[in-house]
């Protein structure tokens, strides 16, 4: 197994050439092409293929054909960014932590049924779903075991259904290994601001965003939330933010319309599940988080959070673009050429 993908064991081709030599066949390419293979060697080869094929079946069944998890260097990079910066932005409140983790865990549990080819259960069980104290409206994953839901987004949500839509979208990016499909190359020694900058310049594509929405709808519906309510998040945010559409994103009303039609084909779980929190508890938790504010002045971890590309709105806000400029590496010094 490589990269989490099941690999069919290859046949013993090298051994067959050695077998040819043992039977006195010439090893030159010319001779091999000129001499017809005797019938018994063809049967022998076919027997070997069948033998290995049958031997591989129980191995695959025993080990289970696991869906891929993010590559180790991406998980390590995300952990370094969390431990060195982003952990300090996570809300310190047991009830809120438990609530966000429970929503994340429900999305992760739904993945096994909704998208088995992308659901690596052991990896998904290790993912932490955090509420971070940032006024930006966003949800983001750094490609390892951390999903960040921003308080600015939580405060904009009117129901758990809207919040769960954003959580499912972030998990969908993670399950599709979207970060690994960009040009990003994690380096263990890279300074953290430079790591954060890598996320700025390696944005997900529009196709990845649309696929994340499609997969998120499957996870969301399988998780027990009402599919028809997924689009409400984007309808509400359009009313709050309006306008700004990046060239690699679509306007929120179009996104909401696509989600409304996807809701019709969403899975229908056999058992109706209630939201994690009832509406009254949701409002109470949201009000508690409303008392928590970003620190005044420049906090580096908060600049990182703000700079990450927006995954929920149709473009980055002015504050986000300012944070991205703060992270932009200085240009290399201009080398003066001495006149010869
Ligand atoms: Zn996204």
C-alpha cells in the first residue's frame, strides 16, 4: 500500500526472465524477439499471474482498502503552524470546544457512508475542529488534522444548519487532499510566516471549491442535517457582505442555487438525526462566543488566520488582502553590477 492507495501486487516478471535464462534462452533482445516462446512457459506465466492474484485478494480484504489520508509532510506542516501560532487563537471554553468538535465528528462519521473512497476513518477521527477568535468570516483547513471555524462566521450563522455547512465544506477539502494538488511543497525548516504565505499563494481552484461543496452536501445530509438548509449559509452571507467576487470564485447567489439543486439528490439517512444543539442552546453558545474578541494590536497568529484565502465568501475582504500583504516576502535584494 502506498499513499494510502491499494496497489495490486505486480507479477514476477523479473523472475520469468531469470527462468528463461535457466532454460537456456538467450538474454539478448534480438534473440528473445526471434525465438518463439514454448507453450509451457506461457502456461507457467499465466499460472503465476493467477496465483498472485488469488494470493492478493485475502491480503487486500484483511488490510482493508483504506482511502488516502494527507501526506505526512502536510500533516506535520499543519501541526507546526498550529503549535507555533494558531493554537493561541482557539477559544478557551470547554462547552464551545466540545460543541465544535461534536459537529466535526458527526461530519467525519458521515464520511464513511457518504464518500467511502475518500474517508480514511483513522485520519478523520484525529481531526480537531476548532472555533478560533477571529472577526473574519471564514472556515479553513491547513491540510492536516486541524479545521478552523472563524468566530466571524459563527456570529453570522443563524442556526446550526448554517454552521455545519461551513464545517462540512472544510472537511470536504481535507478529504479531497486539495492542498496537495496545489504547488505547495512543505519544508520542515520554513519560518512560520513563510508557511502562512504558502497558503496565500496556493489557493484552491474554482473546480475544487465546487467539488468541495458537492462533497460537503453529501457529508451534511448523511450527518443528519436538513439538505435544504445548506444553501441558507450563502444566501445569508450574500445579504451581509454583497458584491466582491474574485476571478476564481462564483457569486454567492449562484453558489446557493447550485447547492439548492444538489440538495434534491442528497442522501437520505434511514434515521432522522437532531442537530447537536437545539436552537436555544445554539444561540446561547453563539452569544457566549460573541463576548470573545481578537486582541488589539498586531497579533501574528491572527494575521495568519486573516490572510488565509476565503473559502466561504466569494472573495477575500479588504482586511484579508491587507493581512496577505503583511505576509508577502520582501523582494530579493537587487545586485549591483560593477562596470567591467
Ligand atoms: Zn473552500
